[in-house]
C-alpha cells in the first residue's frame, strides 16, 4: 500500500510516516505544502491520502476540492485542529472520507487508515481468494488450502498488490512505485529477488505456478477464477 502524508509540521509528518512504515509496512511519500501535494497526486497512485487542512501555498480544502474533481475514489483522511460540527460537515461535503482532530493517537490513525483503504478497495469481506491462495488483510497472512505460507513483509505486499489486480500484467516499475516511496530507485535491484522468492514459495505450496514471469513485460497471476471470500 502507498500513502501520501501532507503535513507542514515536520516532526508530526515524520512521526506519521514512521508509524505507517514500521506498523503496516506501507510505502509513504511526505510533502509539506499544497502545491507539492497536487504535483504528487498527479505523478503517483495512492491508496490513501492523509491531508492536513492548514498547509501553505494551497490550502488543504483546495487540495481536497481539486483531488475530488479528478479522482472521486482515493480515500482522504483529514487532519484538523477544528472540531466544530459545521466544519466537519463542510469537510464531508467536500469529499473527505474521515477526519481526526489534533492531537490524535497514532495507533488510532493507523486503524482508521486501514479501514479507509479496505473501504476504498471495496473489501467488505476479510479475505481475498484466488485459486488455492487466500490472503487475509486483517491478519496479514497468506495460506494455501488452509496452510499458512511464511512470507516476508515485502513478499506479502507484492502478492497483495497482484491479487488486487488479478488480470493485469504488473510491470516491475509499477510494483516498485507502489511498494516503495520516491526513493524506490534504491530498491530496483532487489524487487526481482522478492518476486522470485514469492513465486518459489507459492509454487512449493500449490505445486503449480501462481505468478507468471512475462519477459520484458512484468508479472501476472496465473489464470484462476478469482473470488472474494
């Protein structure tokens, strides 16, 4: 999962980013003003945007308004110092999905973020099943015919991303951009190793090829009848 944090308080922004990276293991991009936020949302696809209202150059409200004109899907969680009912109604009318009043608990922020991401992906159920492979976002586990497959955090995230796009050819660049933040170039030499290890573990568990390697194009899940369990 990839998250954009827009917050002009530098220490708070870094604390939020660290909580996402060290907790659920999300890739996080951080910016500190509205202009950079608008540039970033044009350059990358995010699973969640955490947006402070009081940011320089372009206000959080204007960022939200612009985002909803071009994108009505990406969940947006607003950070605000104002808790008045009228202000809350205004935010929801502008297209915010949730809000938190400062100061807030980082654990609660992560929990709400997970819920918004699941809702944004229309995952009302708790697991995603393709063929014999079942992925549980709430438990962060992968199993084959009921048996847990031991995956590293990055391997899990690769599979999670692919299972959300079961019919697509996923390029190496797309995986890198989704799994890492804008320092992803430093990881370009290891993504192939993660995919290779994931393919091997799933092949050993299923006795069949789950992930196809399409030379020069990327990766794709083998042809399964996918369903959400």
